[in-house]
C-alpha cells in the first residue's frame, strides 16, 4: 500500500540523508534487461525505513517496517506491507477496506509531518501537501502454477473486484475495462494495472513495484501542479481583468508580474523534473510497463492539461506586460510633449515678465 504526499518544491537528497542519520536502502532495479540506464533510480530518490505501530485494517494489519521514498522532485512515498495467506477471493474485502482508509491516511500524514520537520532545511519551499495519493499493489503467488490467464478468464470477476475495490458484482463491460491493461515479460508472470490497485504475479516483482511506486509519485505531483496552476491562472486572470487607474497600471510590472513569472518558472521546472525523474527507455519491458501504468493513470492527459495551462499563464503574463509597457510608453509621450511645450514657451517667458 503506497501513500504519496507532497513535501515541497524539491528535495536535496544528499542533505536529507545526512539529516535523517540513517542508512539508505539500496533501490536499483534488480533485473535491468541489457539496459544500464535502468540502474539509475537511486540518483533520483532516497529510501529509508521507519518502525511504528501496526495499523489494523479489518481482519488484516500492517506489519514490518514502513519504507519511505523521498523523490528529488519534492514528493514522498510511504509504503506499508500487509502479509496475507489466503485465497484470491479474500483480497476483495481487503481492497474495499483499503479504499480511503482513514487510519492509514492519518498515519501516513503524521509520518510525513515528522519527516518534513526533520529534513526541512533540505527541502526547497517546504510545505506539506493537502492531497494524498493512495495506491495498492497486491503481489500474488499462485499455488501449483495454474494457467496465469485464469486471472482474466475464469477468475475475471474476482480479479476485477480486487482492482476496482468493489465488493459487489460488476458488469461485463466494467470487468473487461479493469483487466484491459496488463504487461508481462515471462510466461508465468503478469502485471495487471488499474487506477486504484495493481495485481502482480511472479516470483520476483520488485522491479515492477518500483515502476508503480514512481508512477504514483508522478501522478501526485502532476495533480498537485495542476491545482497550483488552476489557482495561478485564476489569480492572473483577476489581475488582468481588475479595474485600475491609468497611473497604477503603469507600475503593474512590480509584484503582479513577478508573482506570475515565478509561478511560471516553478511550474516549468517541476514539470520537467517529474517527467525526467527516471528514464526507462533503455529497458524495453520496464518502459512498456511504465507506459501501461501511465496510460491507466492518464498521465499523458495530465501532461497536456498542464502544458495548456502553462501556455495560458504565459499568454496572460504577456498581455499584462504589454499593457504595462503600453501605458509607460504613453506616459513617456506625454512627458516628451510637455518638455517640448516648455522648451518652446521658455524663451518668451522673460519678455512676458517685462
């Protein structure tokens, strides 16, 4: 179970490691298939373990240490483990209970608050986010190795209920949609990915978990950035449409333009940092898995929406700057006319005095 939360604009991972005074957990991909680029995960993140009291979730509870991953683009992913020894059907009520589990969310927020207090000096623009993005990864080992395609054929309804956190029956269309995105490298393994949960089947699925962990953190940052841009566009538009006196509009470039330009710069840098957090193109399988997860989380649509809002913000900034420049040019023309008038009248002033 992953709970992702925003801690700030960016995190200095080296400094955060010193402040935490703990040994980081190695987190490179274990099986990069002829792709050295896929071994660079540690450059962009820091993983540490925390102890704590277990959280009860119905008949289940979390066990073992809680693993926290700090991402350089400002997010933290808090991972809980829930050991399960049972049938596939028993995962359906657990998935339902994990949906917006208040106690689990509260525990994650408390851990994030304590973590931010500890590493605040390593965080650029520290601020604990209001949003928590939760995601469940079920890692399943099937007994006696039955045909793996049974998960989306004979057991399709049960698998879909697990992925959708829906204890009741689902329509055939909903079942087909829930099971439509899957990815596999070996014949006896598969990753079924949906928007609330994923089901991983195989002997060693650590690489797949790491990809999903990153994708959840990216989704959080993109949604957070989208919210920030919404507020920024609203604020910029109110500045653009605000009624101002002719004189005050001349000096618009001060705090208004500075605030908008800072938001533009921050959004662009964060957007680029999230997109470049990990390059998986060297490993074709992990790249394909990342593409499937991104498609399920609608990351391309979030990218498009953010790019559109950045262009909109840029357009508003340009209009404000043009308006201020036009007003200043008009003022300059008035000043020049006044000076010309004074220089024309000045030679006659002594004669008029006589």
